[in-house]
């Protein structure tokens, strides 16, 4: 693997994470518990779309095969997608979506804080922009998890259930492979393993305020770094890519 | 090769006539979205930066810049988007903040660089001036705004978030 190939894959991975989570959050549009939350989830989805666009555009430039961000989003099969599995899981109930938002945005707080120091100027610039938006997403998710966890018996039970079910998907956020190792040598990529301690501390603190117990560390799901996904990604893509597959090069 | 008939000042004056598509009371210069104008041998380049990465107005702003300059004979023009340095509400001019206020949108208080101030601020009602307001929703009708309600005059209003 050359550094160029690694950078392509790294940018794809970051773009795919944003794109797929954005697709999931968008599903709440008109289905959220109330109007203000409808605005909130779709606003966060919009930030993620913007980030996906910037990352995939850059991936296309690095690749050099004149692929646009749209080509990369609409014309790759699931085995060529590298988003973490947690992003593609169905939304579940509102508590489940907010717990995922908490896990992901807390990770992103730490991750983009580091990536803005990347020696790659484009990644650093996108990261600095992203970090501002992620802080707001994190604040929102944190408030909800505490409010629901520290709420009624029912809401507490649902948050606890979501935490228990999602926990096995958090290990993958900190995984690293040859792509990361190669890019880290030149200070391009972030050492994700180093972020784990800070993440655990922050999440533990928030869950404690929400009267939620931290699950025991057990089996962690894995696979996305190799393009291996849950059955759910294919369904997202079939819907998202329908038009470009049925009518290639369609414009309007 | 383009014989440069326009200088930077003239181009900026033209750009100042382009309103922000989402908040038409301010223009794109006052919003701090125009980073630079570069006059080269083969044309003009306008460098812009988005407010939020997913800001849907960027496409329209790009088109507006091109068509407005073209109509004035500033051709050929390209528009380039940069992310660095990231846009902040600190770049909004005082004039723009005053215009927002008069339009009924509470202007941003300060920079989001100050993390503790990201939320739970005292926002003054742009209609009656009361400080007795509360947050209704952190997210509003566009990425850049939050929703508040005034407890004095009871009117809901938008607040331009610090960013």
C-alpha cells in the first residue's frame, strides 16, 4: 500500500462514517418525538452531510481518477464502504439514537481535536471545521442521555438497554490497521488507540450523571476496516443509491 | 489573457450587493464569507468559506457570485471554497449584527472558541430588549440559528448561534 492509497482509504472512512450516520439521523425527519427534536436531528444530519461531502471530495482528489464525491457516495457497493458498524445500525427508539450520538460524538470530540493537527492540510482544515460542529452535537446528546437516564423508570430502562446493546460496537472506533500505521508515520493520521482512555472517562462520567451502569467490556464487533458490514448497510445503500443505479448519470 | 479592468475594491463593492440567501438582510461580505478576491492573468477568483459545512446556501451563493459578477462584466470568474481558517461568527461585522437585531434575530454574543459559553447564555430579546428569555430549541430553521422565547413579551425569536 502506498501513502496515496492509504490516504484515499482514510478519507473514505471518515467520509463514510459521516455519510451513513447522516442517512440514519435523516430517518427521524418528521418522526422525532416533537418538532424541536425533528429540527435538531436533521440539523446534525446536515452537518454530517457537509463533512461527508468534504471528505469524499478529498478522497476523489487523492485517488486521482476524477471521481467526484457523488460518484463515491452513489457508486460504491457495501464491501467498498468503510464506515464503522455503529453508524449503520437501525435507529431503534429515541434513547438508542441519542446513546449512539453520545458515543460517536464523544469519540469525534477527541478524534477531530487531534486530526486538526494533521500534517495533511486538507484533513486538518476539515477537522477544525468539524470540531466546532461536533461540540454542539455532543452537548445535545449528553443532555438527552442525562435527561432520559435520570428521568422515569421507563426512560432509564431504555437508555440502559441502548447502552448495553451498543457497547459492543464502540471498540471498533479505536481500531487501527495498516492504513493508520502508514499515515501516522508522517503525522497524517490520528492514533485512535490513544483516545480510548479519554473517551471512557468522559462517557463514564456522563452515564453516572444519567444513573446508567457501564456494561462490562466483552466481545467487540469488528469488520468495517475490511469492508465487512452488518446486513443493514446494504439496505441503506439500496435506498440511497437507487436513482443513480437505475438512471446512471441522471441530472436535473 | 484578461486585461484587468476591475480592481479588488470594485469587485468587493459588487459582491457587497449579494444578500445571504437565508438571511437576506445581510450581505455575504458582512457575514464574513468572502475570504479574498484574486486577480490573475486569466481571470478573477473569489475565495469563500462556508458558515457550516453542510450549509445548503453555499451552492446558491456560488451561483449568485458568478452571475452577479458576470452581469457587471467581471469575467471569467471562478469561485473556490476553502475551509481553513474555519468560519467564526467573530467575522461578522458590527453592522451585520445590528442588521440582524433589527430584523428580529438576536446576534451572536461571542466566539464559540469559548467553550463554556457555547450554551446557556443570557440572550436579549431583539423585540422588547428583555433579558428574561429561555432556550426553546438548540437547533432552528437553519444550521446557524437556535430558537428562544421571550418571557417578557412572550414572542419566540431566533438567535444566531456563536460559532
